[in-house]
C-alpha cells in the first residue's frame, strides 16, 4: 500500500492550519468530494459497449477518469475508427444525472475536511471536468452542495479541460489567489497533470481501491489516503 503523506510524526492540527494561512484548496469533485466514480463509470462502460466500443468498468475508470465526455468521445472515435452519435455526450450526461438522483454518498472524510477548512478560515472551491449541472446533482444528493454552491468551477467555463491547466488557473483567479498559493486535491492523472501544469501543489487522493496511486505519484502528486486529513496536509 502507498505510504501516506505525513505518515511520520504528526504536527498538532493547530500548527498545520496556521501554516496554511494564505492558501486556497481546490477540490476535484467526482471521487474526491462525492463517491460517484463507480456509478458514472459503470454507466459509461455500458453506453460505450452498446455503441460498439466494448470496455469493462475497470478499464473505463483506468482510461477515462478525470476527462470530459467530449474528450472520451474523441479518444473512442480515434481508436475505433467509427463515429458516435452527435448527441452522445448529452445522452451520457442525462443518464449520469439520473443515476445520481438515486443517491450519492460523500467521500468519507470530505465533509469533515470542509468544516475544518471553514473553521480555520481557509478558502476552498471545486474545479471539475464535469458540467455545473452534474456537480450540483451529485453534490446536492450527497449533502455537500450548501458548502460549495457559490464556488463551483467547470471545464465548460474554459477552452481546454484537464490535463490542461486552464480550469485550475481560472478557479484560482476567480478566488483572488495566485497559482502558487493553491493546493489541488485530485484522484486522476489528468487532474494531477493539470494542477502541476498550473504551478500548483497537488495532493493525490488514493483512498479508493481502484485508484492507481503509483500513476498519481508519477504525475507529480503527493499521495494521501484519508480525505479527513486534508486540513493537516496543506
């Protein structure tokens, strides 16, 4: 198992939060705040298979986590040599949001991390490859939306999504912070690459059994396993 950042002697929580003064925490959404990766990728795997691109749930997560639906479509069409329906991204989004309506749980420790950041006066926001409507659906069902509904940023707001740095740079600028003040919390390689390209420190959450901690580390992330530890790690 990967060694977690800070697994040696621990600072007192107050010390860690004091050291974080002037920081901005940028959370990814799926797999970081809300436990949606299984729901979304099982549906995506089925829709891709039905469209003539057979893929397992596990491979779907490995290959496409952190990417926009449009990026997935580009990859599939390039590799298969066949075109998906023009409205395929819309079909995926509608199906995903309907699936979320049946229930979404927060990632363990996510709410505690948010509350600790609030108590310490450390600003935070969410920057996701998903659209704003998808984030509102999943965060709403998980109970986390009231904490972040005014600080949601989506790849639909920038020209290039992850792994380009555009989204994280947009989020930091919108929050009135410079890139070097931001700490990104990610669970995907494209997300880690985006944070590093933006000149930000990146913490790679590898608490899910299917997350490839080695790949996150190779992309530049510092690995941790418990979302509740975020305030102490920044």
